[in-house]
C-alpha cells in the first residue's frame, strides 16, 4: 500500500539528513540564547478558526476533523497560535523578553508541489515581550545565520524585508474600509503568482487595482528601515537584506515588520518567513495578557531541496553524513565458540559509551572486515586464538595493535586523543 500524497517516509538515509537539519537548527537557535519548547500537534479548530487570526488561506488548508469525543480538532498548520496560547496562559512564569524555539511537524492540506508537502518540519523562533528594533534585527540575524550554518553565502540567498504597517497606512489612506483590509493584503501577497484579472476583481470592492499596489511597492519608504539596517550593518549582516515592499505575508496576524528568506535566483518558494505580531497573544488568551512578539518559521522542505542543489551546502551535508555513519567498533569473531568472550567485550565497551556491533552469525573473517568497512565502522576488534589478547585495527589507516581485552577502552580513547577519528564521546 502506498503512503498518502504529501506525506514522507523517512528511511535511515532520509532520517540522517533530517537529523542534520535538526542539529543545525538547534545549534544556531541555542547560540542565540533561545530555549526550546514544544506543543501538541493536535489543537482545537477554534484556535485557528474562531477569531480567524491566521487568515482565510490557512483555514482552507486546515487538516481538521471531529474526534471520537465530538471535539472539532485540527492538526497544527503552524506553531504560532499554539505558542500564543501557551504564552498567554503562563506568561507570568517567565522573564521577558522570552526567546523560544521549537522544531516539529506541521500539516497543511496544500496541493503537493516542489517545496510544498502536507506534512513538513518547521523550526520556529520567536521573541516575546520586546517590541524594539533590537529584537527585529536579532530575529533577522538569526534567520541569516541559520542559512550560513548550512553553507549558504551572500550570493545565494536574500532576506526580503517589508512592513505590514506601511501597507496598512497605504490601504487606510486610500479610504478602504477595515473589513476589506484582509482581502487587499491577500491580493498583495499573491501579486506575483495569481492572474491579474482575478486579482483586480478581488481588489475592486476596495477601489484598488494591481497597478495601485505596484505603484505603492515601487515608491517604498526605506527611511523607516534605517534603524534596522544600521543594527544589521554593525553585525556585518546588512548585505544579506533587501527592503522589498512586495513582501506582505499570507498570514493575517502580522502587524509590523515582515520578512521572507529567498534563494537569490528566486527559483524556489520562500525558505523562511515571519514578522511582528503584536496583537495575537491578547487575541488568543483571555485578553488580560498583551505582549509584543516577533518570530519566523523555517521549513525543512525547500531548505533540503536547496541544500541538494547547492555544491558547498551538499558537500557540508555529505561530510556530516560520513562522520555520523557507522559505529566506533565492529567486533570480528573468528570462531563461534568464542561468542561468550565477544559478548563480554561488546557489553563492556557499550557500557563505556562506545557504539559497538557484533555479527549475529559468524562468517569468513575477510567478509566480516568488508562488512565493517562498508558500514563505516572506525575500528575492528578481532577476537580469536590469542585471547585474552585481541587485535585492534583502525580501519581507515589499517594500523594494527594487539592489546589485552581489558585495555581495549583505554586504547580506543587514546586513539581518539591522537586524532584517530571516532564519534563516541566516551
Ligand atoms: P509560513 O510562511 O506560513 O509562516 O511558513 C514558514 C515556512 O514554512 C515557509 O517559508 C516554508 O519554508 C515552510 N512551509 C510552509 N508551508 C509549507 C508546506 N506546505 N510544505 C513545506 N514547507 C512549508 C508561518 O508558518 C508562521 N507561523 C511563521 C512565524 C513564526 N511567524 C511568526 N513566528
């Protein structure tokens, strides 16, 4: 039977790649002093639908159903409403600003296409309780450093920065009634993707056209971004950023700065996107907690596609995969009769933190060595007629020593000290 469209199987080689993305995401977020949190994958549909804070598009893409207790539930399409709900409930327990990150699956009933699946992983980084430009730029710097961590450079990607506030000012100055604002923003978000006539029809009730929106975008007001750009310049990161008012973002809750990360050739969907959402926590709590917030989400799908298309990024991935392949020690057992001795060695080394494998069935010694090498093991330990001495072989250099089995762990550790590569932290 086949799996569902838009859902992925992770075979070991896929899981290893996922682990690579996972580790880098966590490493960079922690470097910025973010703490990890998590929430449920299933939420009440009301979290997305009741106040329609996320916007109409997300509602159409909701994976929702009624559970056996007749509750209306939805698989989370994004993390931000969950985060806002959690923060509104327990905000008093945490010092501000709160810098939180989370990594996990999100679900959207979208048409499967390049860069878009129905289940994907998303890293979310958010700063809550600070409304200053300093947290805006910290967020953008984090997005830039995430990209750099995977091996992408200034010629590869750009962070396009815009302002929902500038858009709101423009729309309100045109006398558009507030109930029509979401549809104008949605049309603006689709300006490069949807058909002009369809968009004009959507804009007509607000008395606007695509041409009006383009004129606003072309006449942008970069002065408002000067403090942000000065902050990024002081970090040496201003070269990664472009002011581009064509960025609007599809989600409804943004109130100020918005941004998206793109590959420079613009052949792919956005790698990440986010912005400031100063009203969401008040809207999703009981209203007593109100707090400025900014954050972004980065998905693993477009990112992984881009890594595989980019020589330096895929070389870094392959190097990581190679270093994380195989175990520290493959035991080579010459004679089945010595399995008890081999099992003793196996357990002793594992107890000391080494990763060790012992074949379930004895085959020819040459075959066992071949299997060990192919699996990426770093050492082989041969248990044979010289017992209690064993042969320790470093597989890459083919250097061999004979040691008493009781000193194996010590020898392995010494090898690591002398730069013989090994993964175990033992
Ligand atoms: P978003 O732009 O909807 O923002 O999603 C962020 C990223 O998630 C996208 O740039 C893309 O990489 C990935 N993504 C979204 N949908 C899919 C999909 N169907 N398949 C694969 N990847 C996808 C948000 O979700 C906001 N909640 C981000 C945020 C956090 N804003 C503030 N804090």
